[in-house]
C-alpha cells in the first residue's frame, strides 16, 4: 500500500503529508493534478488483488502548514468526503469541480448534498475519467464486496475441509 502511494504521488509531483494505517494524506499545488493523482491511486489499488479498493476525498483551498502537517477546513473537508465515498471512488468538493470545469478528460456526477460535521451542507461530485464508462461506482463497490465474500467463503471452506478441522 505505502509503496504504491509513494510512487504515484511522487510521479505527479505531490508530497505525502502522512500515512496512518491504510490512509494517506497527500498534497499537490494544482487541483487538476490532484484529481489525476487520485484517479490513478484508485485505479492502482483497484487492479491490485492484494489490497482493497480505496476511497478518495479531494478538496482544494487554503491550509495551515505546521511541522510538516496540514490543518484547517480544507483538510477536514477532504477527510469527511473520504468517509462517504464508495470504495474505488474519487469524490471531490465543489471547488475541485470548479477547477475541472471545461476539462473534457473528466466526467463529474453531482451527488446529493450532504451534511458534513463541522462544515455544514456541502455539494459533492463523483469524478471519473471521461472514457471510463465500463462500470459505475456502485457497481464497482458491489462487485468488489462480492469478490471479498467469495474469498472468505473459499478460505472458510478450505479450513473446514482440512484434516483435523472441527
């Protein structure tokens, strides 16, 4: 997980601020580059069977820098967005959507307005590559959950059929 994150963030000229378990906070100067990076992270983990799909929340705006970390409402917004995104999805704030306006490489879908703790009501947008029409976010999440259930069932079946299993 960490190697993939570091490699992809570095390729886009970004900086990893911190990693906590299976979460990574990164920063870039340009929201369009941030979205490209986010989509690449989501794709990389989606195609890697050794890790789960990731949820990406992306926001842009002013931040407070202190001792190598980032703080402020923009950071809180990105963190809250992650909590509501589907696995494998990139969800962006309205400011990021505005930065992508007119860029035909991306397809945006408005999500219902959400109340985010400490931030109020926020309009969010799912972001995909414009040519990514194969599978919707909900379908991708259901398929991945099904794959996990299948793997767990196989492991349980093997365990129960092993010699000496109770």
